[in-house]
């Protein structure tokens, strides 16, 4: 009897120990699931054939599919990627089969389309998991939504290249465009540079205040933008100085654009605090960029001289030099 009791007691201790281990494993599993569900990165784990075994909440949010509904689905049907350009990229399941270790794609960012058609820019890391026999048994896909980061970077880039008041290119960005145009003319392309210096802008500021002057500059850029083509470049170089680069445009073709530009500026009125005000006119210099113009500084000096001649002739005048 004592032997039986001893055996039963031992078995009971084993059962208690097993139950304790099971409870610990369940707690660790719940902790792991809870941790995965509370991180910002999306995590999807598939079997060796590419069928989903688990997916956390973040992945569910980015794919537009509830994690429980994704179980057993093909990774390619749930995690739908393309390149930012819109071109297709290698399906996740195929990409994973080519890996022997942790990897990222050649293109840093991918576009993930969720079930509602919303696009997310993501960075991903794909990790195959092998057993002791070096057989692939799992693949983990970890991805992070970087849409907000990219939007912030794009905004910073835009701010660095544009005038904050008018939205026109700033001087630095325009100099890059002008440098490219000088190089293009050596390859036979025609480009024309327009330089504008406002007439009586100081008088407008002194009479109606600087806020009115700002409102005029915004209206002026909007008007000038409507007079040029989409692939031309408009810049605010200083307080009342502007430049326009007409790409693939010789003097003959530029003439009509310049005439329309001068007329539109001279007729421009704008609204400020409920009042319609007459804007300032502009003296305009025009220069055809040729292969002899070796650098932007030379081009700017020539068109500035043309603008100076126009200003000496009176207000709202145009001077064109070849």
C-alpha cells in the first residue's frame, strides 16, 4: 500500500509539474501574442508553403483583413505589394523561397494595398526559419508603415526648394534648373530665360501694407503660372524679382508667351480685405540661352541687363536679347 501511495504521490507531483509547465507556456504564449499585438510593426508568419499561420493587429490594420480571417490564406493574397512606381514586384511568397537568410528587397520602400484599396508605403524584412535539419519550416514577414515618414521627407524637400509664400521655386532650386538648361543647349535643345523686376511694388507696400503686398505676390505667381507651360520653371529669386525658364522653347515660340505674360501682369488686380486692388507692373528681360552660355551666372547677367534696359524705357516694358 505504501508503494502504491508513493507511486501515486509521485505521479501527482509529475502532473502538477506538467500543469505548471503548461500554464507557464500558456502565459508566455499569451505574453508573446500580447506583445505582437501591441507593437507598431506588422508581423505575418507563414508555413513553408506560404500559408498564414499567424498575423498581429498591426498587420491586420495595414492589410485591411482581420488576423483571424487571414489564417490559412496565401501570403500573396493578403500581403499585396507593388513598387512605389506602380510596377509589380516579386510576390512575397516567391521572394521568401529564394532566401537563405534575413533579407530586405532591392527597393527600400514597397507599396502595400489593403482590402479597401488604400496604399501604405512599407519597409519590410523577410526572415526564413529553419529546423535542425536546415529545412524551411516558417517565414516571418515584418513590415513597418513609413507613409507618414515619407510624407514628412517629401514636405521637407519641397520646403527646401520652394518659396514659402508663393509656392514658386526658390533661387537655389532655380539655379539647378538653369544649370541643367545650359547643359541642354549644348545638346541642341532651345531654352529661353525670362527675368522680371516688379515696378512700383514698394509703393504698393507703402500704400496698402505688407500683407497686401504678400497677397499681390501670391496672385502674381498664380497669374504667371497660368501663362506658362507645365514643364516650364517659375521662381521667386528675391523680394520682387522673378525668373521663368521656358524649356524646349526658342525666341520665336517664346514671344507669344512673353506677350501674354506682360499683358496679364499689367492687367492684374487682386482682392485684399474685400477690396479689389491694382497690382504692380513688371519690367521684363528675355534672353535666349545658347551653347555660348557656358554657365548660369553668365546667363543671369545677360538677362538682368535686358531687364535693366526694359526698366529704363518705362513701366511694363520688355527687352529681348538673343
